[in-house]
C-alpha cells in the first residue's frame, strides 16, 4: 500500500516513520537541526514549489528520506489511517 503525499509522489506505508506539521515542529531547535542535516545530506525531496505545510520521514533499507509536502499533516495522517484500514 502507498500513501499519496502530493504531486504524483507516493511512499510505501510501511516506510513511513512520521508525518509532521512544518509550522508547529520547526519552532523546536532539534527539528530545525534534523531538517538542516537532511537537506545538507541530500535526503530532502520537495514535492512542490508551493508553501510547504508538512514533511514525511521515511526509512527504507536503512536509507532516510524527508519529503516536503504542500499537503497538511492532518490530511496525510487521514490518508495514512485509511490506507492502513484497507
């Protein structure tokens, strides 16, 4: 099963570690450092050029990826829950 995170980007449900609201989480210093490191290490994937609202952290085969999405974290969490229930 896959989670659609915007603009034709899909991630495997089993790879999702977390879905986070950008506005609420980036006030924390740890989150800022995490995102800066992911960007520096080329682990960030931007799914849009629009204002980002959330980010999705995935790990597959030990490789971390951070998807920056224009969709709200609540929307993605709802899609995730629907995918798990199916």
